[in-house]
């Protein structure tokens, strides 16, 4: 079964064209064949008229009156009557008839002169059929040549007619996941307007759901910050109290859970804030290298505590369009992820440079990397993989992805497959701005 609309249209129109061409060809062939037979009968009548008017005279058989059509003039007085075919020929009435002469079927026209003598104008049936078939074939040949041309034109027309649908699909594929701009119906054929209206209605409903989700996340995170802050203060107040060792261990676990909850709420608020951020055209120009230097400087104490070697491998002046807070969140989350998974003594390298019309931020760590079946999901919210480390909640890379998408850039992650080295390489490309 053909599921493609283009295939169905082409198959249907091809069937119609072929059936019409075959029917028209058969009709044209039959019509041309009959016309050729009638034309040859007219030739016999014209020759008989000339003979009866005295243009042809003589008492013997005249051959080759019309050599191309092999038309013969037969005079009764000059023709021997020894054969049965000859005897039967002259028993026929005046006019056109089918007969046999010398064992071959012929088309014959008999006439009687004023003096009572008879003559016949004859033509072999096989010659007549050959001439008629040749004329009929020449009549059908243009129709046969026209069918492939019609099929080619049909394919071109179908392709051009469906091109707006292809452009519509490409437009939807190129959009970001959070781009809910309605489709423009005025640039599309009228047959697609109901379809476009349905898509726009769906986009509107999805936008409302996304807005409701963002508001819910932001409101829930904001409301939960107060009790989490209160719990944190109460835990801090227990520090000067003399507690048993077991209680101290439980208090440490409680404080770690509170820190993790606070970090989760901060990440949720950041996610909601960046989802509802300003469009790219309204963003200022920021020096990406300066933002990266500040974030790396802030992360150095933690890197020293973890025994990691953090530093720049390459840093160049690079400007992009965005907010400094957003870019700092990108660098900070990537560095937090690298520090969390790098072992003690591991190396974390940072690159910031320009590459044509792109600004590149590249961070490599010395961790175990990500398994091949998980690397495609590391930018999903709350995904931590099979080796979760530290207090992460699985939102850092998701926030980075949202910010990069908001800035019109791209991000990709790949395992480092160099000899004697493991780790994860994250490459961020942002549109470079004029300095």
C-alpha cells in the first residue's frame, strides 16, 4: 500500500494517463485504419470513373494503374475466363465487393460501359491492410510519444504542488523545542489552511501548558525556599550543642540533605527563569572570556580541595550577545559537572576562543566519561545516569542546554577517546557578536 501522498497522486494520475492514452490510441488507430480503407475505395472509384469516361481504353488487361497501391484495371473482354475465380468475378454486380483472384483476396469495383462491356478496378486486400495499418500507426505514434511527456509533466507538477508542505515540515524541524510561534497561513496554499490552523491551535495549547508548568515550578520552588531556610537555620543552631557522635552523624546527613534541597530549588528557579528569558535580539553584548575567567577563579578553591588541576588551555577575547548571569551559569554548571566527576589529581581544561562567526567554549575533564547509551540523555532534566556523584540533582546540564538554545547556539558532549586518557568533552558554540 502506497502511504506517500505524492506516490498516490502520481500512481493515480499515471493510471489515468495510461488508460486514457491506451483508449485514445485504440480509437485513433481504428479510426485512421477505417479512414485509410475508405480513401483507397475512393481511389478505386476515381480510377473507374476515368476508365468509364474514356481516359483508359483497350481490349486487354492493364497493370499498374496505381503502382504504389498496386491497383489493377481488368477488362472483361481481354481477360480469359478459364479459372473459377475469373468466372465468379464477372458474376458480381456493379459496385464495390470482396472477391478472389489468382488465389489472393482482393477489393474490386465493377462497372458496365454504355456498350454493355464490363471492367473492374481491383486491389489486393493485403496491400490495402498494410497501407491502412501504416497510416494508422503514424496517427497513433504522436499519442504514444505524448504519454511519457505527460508523466514527466505530472511528476513535476506534483512535486511543485507539494513543495509548500515540504517547506512547512522543514520550518517545523528547524525550530527550537520551545519556539511556539504560529505558522503563517498566508504563504501557504488554501488547501493547507485548515491543517495550519490546527497546528497553530496545538502550538497555542502547548504554550499554555508550558507556561503553566513554568509558573508551577517557579512558585513551588519559591514557596519551598522559606521552610528549607528555616530548617537550615535550625540545623546551624545545633552546632554549639553538645551532641553524641551518632547524633552528630545524623545532623551532618540532615545538613547535607538540606543543602541538596536548597541547590535543587535554586536550579529549578534558574530553569524557570531561563525558560521565560528575553529573546536574543534584546540581549546585550558580553565578553565571554571575561565571564569564564571570573567563574574559573571562583571555582579554583573547590578545585584545590578536590585535588583537581583547573585552568585555561586557550583563552582569547570573544564577545557574544547574552546576559553575563546566563553565561556565568553555563560555565559554572559545566565546571561543577567536571569537578564532580574528575578524580583527585585529575585535570580540567578550559578553552575560550573564536572560530569564524562562532564563539567556542570547550571544557574537558578527566572523569570516566558517559556510557554510549546515556550520552544522548545527559541534557535531559533530572537525568543523573548510572554513576551519580555528589549532591547533583540532574538539572545543571539541562539548564546549560536551555540557556545555549535561548542564545541561538548549540552544545554537544562526547567521550574523550585518546590513548591513555578518559573524560568528557563538552563543546558550546554561540553566535559571535561584533566587538
